[in-house]
């Protein structure tokens, strides 16, 4: 996020319609990307504004993860756990988003599904104790299987 904050023109060179882009900042990274947007007073509005400004999907990580599309659509996810604030778990989330994008989902859908499954996997991996990003990766298949049974 630091490079993008310092060089926002990097987003300008991509063909918006054919290159789905999802950014996954936490609060401090978000502040670098949108220094004029206050996530402490209006998280949803700030995420929605940044997504529109950058013409991409923004997933703001947190206790309630917020996903906003550039069209103004917003989704909230509460499946996570504080244990997902562990080094590498954001990389797992990004990889899941990439996999869902590659499967053909729209960016806002890919980010939303990945956040939901990632949260369930994080809960399963942690089981009220510290976990690693590898634990989260290993819990993804069981998380997906558990979701198949709720339909």
C-alpha cells in the first residue's frame, strides 16, 4: 500500500473495465491511500469514497470487514476473529481473492466471498488461541465444507 500511496498513477494505467483491482488495507494503510478520508468517524462512507475515487474494490480489514465496489455497493463481514491480525493472514486473504477473481467472480463478489470464507477459516484455525497464516490456509477446506451444509 505504501508504494501505491506514493504513486497513485500506477492505478491510472490499468484498463479499469478489464482489470479488476481489489485493495485490502487495514486502517493505517487506508490512511495513506485516502488521507482526507476518516475511517474513525465513518468507516463505510470512507471506504465507499476511496473505492469510487480509485475505481476499484476496497476491502478494509477490521473487526467488521467492509467491502466497497466502485459503484457504491457496500458489504459488511463479521466472520473474522482478532487472531486474523497475525502476520501473513492478509496474504492468505489476498490469495483467496485472486483465486475467486480467476474463477470469474466480479471483484466485489470475490472480495466478499474471500472475506467470509477467510473469517470462517480463521475461526476454525484459532479455536480461541493464537494461529498462524499456515493454520488459516489449512482450515480453508473445512471452512468451505462447513458452508456447503448451510444451504
